[in-house]
C-alpha cells in the first residue's frame, strides 16, 4: 500500500525532494540555533568583554530567520504535492465509480461511497505532507547530529544520540502497530456506515417523521457513534502511551548525554563548552524524532483509508466492457435489433454463491418493435432491463445489439444507443432545463418543450414560476413521483436512442394520465426499439409482443392479436 501511494507522488518527486531538503535544513538550523545560544551563554559567562558574544547573537537571529523561511518552504511544497495528489486520487475514484456504475450501488451504499471520496481521501493527505519528508529528514538529521557530536565532542556522545534516535524513530513507533492498524481499519468502516446512515436518514426525513421512526434512527446512530468511539479510545490510549514512551526515550537520551558528558568532562576528555553544546544538540533533536512518532500514530488511519479507497478502485465492474475500441456497428434505421440467447444472471449471495434471478432467457426484439415485459414482483423484469442496458453482464449466455455482443460495444456507443428509464429516477439540484440537457447539452428550448409535451408535462411546467428554468430541490422534492418519472422519460427521448428500456415509468400515474401519455408517445417512439417493463395491462396496446416472466424464466410470449387477449392481464 505504501508503494502504491508513493507511485501517485512519483511525478512530483523533485518537489518532494526539495520539501525534504528544506525540512532537513529547517531541523538543522533549529539545532544550530540552540547550540549557538548555549555557546553564546557559555561565552558570556567568561565576562562582559568575552569575544564573539555579539557575533553569536547575530548568528542566532540569522539562523532563526532562515529556519522560518525553510519551514515555510517545506510546508508549502509538501502540502502542494499532497493536495495535488488528493485531487488525482479523487479523479481515479470517480473514474472507478463511472466504470462500475450503476452496479457499484448494489454493493455499497451511497453515503459510504461519499465518505470514501471525501473523508478517506482527506486522511491520505498525512502520507504526502507529513510522512515522507519528516521520515527522511529525521534519519538525515539524526545521523548528522550523531556524527557531529562524535567528531566535535566525543564518539560516546554521538553513539548515545544515535541509539536514542533509533529507539525514538524506530522502536517506539513499532509498539502495538498491528493493533492500532486494526482499530483504525475498523473505525474507518464504522465511519463509512455512519455516513451512509446519515445520508439515508436525511434523504428519507419526511418518511421518518410520518412513521415516527426518528427515535429509532437516532438510537441506531448513537450505537454506531459508540462503536466508533470505542475504536477511537483504543487508538487514543495506545497512541498516548506510545507518545509518552517517546518523550521518555528523548528525555533519557538527553540525561544520558548529560551524565556521560559530565564523566568525560571530569576526566578531562571533554571541554565544558562542548559538553553544554552536546546537551543542546540532544534536546534540539527532539522535534525531528517526535514528528516520526506523530505521523506513525496517524499512519494506521491513513492506510485504512487508502485500503477503503482502493477496494473500490480495484473492484471489477458488474458489467463487462471492451478493453479496446470494439467493432464497428451499423445502426438500423428502424431501431436496434436485439437478441438474447440463453441469458442467465444471479446477484452475489451468502458465501459468494450467486442467487439466480434469470435462467436461460432466449428472446428476439425486432427493430422498431415494442415489447412489454410482464411478471409479478421478483420475476426478474427489472434485472432483464439492467442486462439490456449493460448495467450488469450475464453470468451465462449473450446479448447482441445489431449483431454485436453487448459486452464488446464501446461505452460511448452503448450510451448513445441505449437509454434506461428507471422506476426510481434521480434528478440533480438545478433547473428542469439543466437536468434535461444532461442527455443532450446542445438541445435548444424548442427541443426541450417538445419532449416535455410528449410526456404530458407541458401544463405542469408552464404552471411553475420559471417554467423550464424552475430550480428543482434536492432529489426533485418539488415534483411528484409520477412527474419525476416522466421527466426522466423526457430526458431519454431527448437522446433519441435506438433501444429504449422503460421500467415501470407509468406506475405512479392515474389511468387517464397514463392513457394520454401512451397515446402521445406513439409518434415519439418511431425509429426506436422499446422494452416496456410493467405489471399494468393498460400499456399492452402499444406492444407488438408480450413476454411473461415467471421465476426468472419466460413462461409465455404472445405476438400480434394475441397481445390483446384476456390472458394479457397477467
């Protein structure tokens, strides 16, 4: 995981190297400031006329100013790389969602995905801004300080500082590492569930108020908070103990330098001035080593966040897509010719075994035809629509569109040719026109009004304060369910697809509105192959054939005059 995170920063290796160099300079100057101050005090102790005191004070001021400049440069460059890489990670995550959509929503709740795209990615910032440069700088400065003391003071003092640095920078951060990482991983998972719970609660607030269920949702949230709090206490307790151990190691290192220096001074093997400077160097080394323990405490959470991120990035799409450009496909002027041959599909179930939904479905859809798919709830109607739109891929069999396997059709070509209108459409916060133009950005006002009239929304939109430019509230709260379905249908018509799949788009309409809508749709559906998934018989007069599904299998296919027979009301 560390190698993978580092790979994202490889294009900015030069900037990170500059940031690391500046951190080394900053820490070195910090040691120099304290050592020079001790030296100045020692010189001043020899009398008011002691040489070099004024010059040393000037040097301290210069070193302090340079240290501040180096600190600013190190922080700026390190965070510039961090936030640039985070932006790239969000793009990678979004591309993964786009590649897996909409099947990814069958495996993960939207609130949890939002938490991964925001909170988890933000936590990875620690790796780029507070890990690489501090770790390298701590090693370089520790070796430099130990080497300096070994040469300028005594080898024993250099060895003591080196041993203390190794204990502080390597041994202490390794304490309880496995337990801390596991607690961090579990806490991130719980935080994802909290985000998903809050997203669901806010989205269904009206229903929860009506059902008087807010108390139960609050209790569930409190339980999740308590679970996250338990992991946080584990992390905080262990981290605090480790930080205390690190402070103790640094204090012992300073004490060891002081005691060893005293013996060396008593034996005449160390100058008193060098002894005090050695103590100052040991004290000044503390911030460099404390930074290692600080990022080590946060590192478990960083890795847990990265694992949650890459779990989505690495997941296989629910629908197979071609790796290359795919074969050329000629469009049929009357619509798409669709053939299903032995198509089976099952959703993942307990133990990794697929739960069968469709079983060896074989069906032909002629170009320009309308096929009604009937069946009780759970018979596989919606799943068949998802397969035709390549939201998921068959576990067996194949589906062809104009002679080309749907899995080999390039993504852009597929979305141009195939439109799915779901029974639970989603609209974005924005105007009606903006939502419609998601399907065709170059559509003019006349085009928008044409499809609005075609779905029997003309009077509704004209009655709104700003017509097409009326802003929809979140999830279209200022429109009814039936109006949202028809808006989604208008959006699909604007695309002029070769294959249009409508999943219960008239399910929330009264009979009179449904009849008018179906009549208006007749000319709009010319040149388009239509699959109309429904459980209502009113739509059957539009159909050229009716397919009845039972338990994932085709129980009956009726064509021509048989479509309007009494048995059509299954």
